[in-house]
C-alpha cells in the first residue's frame, strides 16, 4: 500500500473510525499543531547533550502520541476508542510533568537572558518546542470552547508541558555556562 492514497486530494482527511473532515477543521488544526510540537521535540532530543533531557523528551513524545490519537477521534467515537484499548490523556501524565518541574526548580538555574532564545542550540530548540506547545494549547482551548473537546486534562497537560519546556531550556543554558 502506498503512502500516497490520494484520499486527501479533495481537501479532506480521515479521523479515527473513517470520519472525513476538512483539512482545515479545528480538530485537524489541533492535532497537526501537536504533531509539529512532537517534531520540534524530536529535534531538541537529537541535539541534547544530557541523558536526563533526552529521556524526559522521549517520555513526553510518547505522551503526545496518546494525546494526538485522542484528538484525532471525534467525540462521538471516544467510547469506541477506549473500548478498542486506546489510552486517553490522564491526570497521571500531567503529574509526571509536575514532578519534573519540581525537580528542575529545586536546582540552581539561571534565568539570565531567558527572553532571548539561542544561548545554545539545544535550548533554542526547546524554546521552539515551547512556543509550538503554546500554539497547540491555544488551538486546544478554541476546540474546548467550541464544545469539541471532551477531556479538559489535555488543556492542563499542554499548559504544564510548556512550563516544563521553558524550564528545561533554562536548565540546559545553566549547564552550558
């Protein structure tokens, strides 16, 4: 089977369970933004000099796959999605981010120059991921306000993730001085 299915040639794409929607549907915009975030995190992970940063990012990337799957499923199909064994975003996932934030905050971190990304390549890529995360978060909020998001934990998770990415970038900068 070819990756070029041509089913999107008309400007539509498929959600889970074969529902077709416009490629500019808010749900597609949201999971597309999260996909961009996942790619930005991949670049940050590839350039990380510290095992702890690489490991943290990899766990987050796996969480984002769960998050994108949930977002790629219409609300009416979520019971079937769960019944089929797919995972949803949970408070436990957010709690892992909170724990990592506390670990980093307990260390000596310099916030000097934080408003100008680029002190190191890895920190700059973490800041790209952070801003991509914030965009995804804004789009998630719009989906939520439109009544198209059943799980509010997704908003919380992305909000916490952007905080963590900011801290990780500052941590990396502090270790490079």
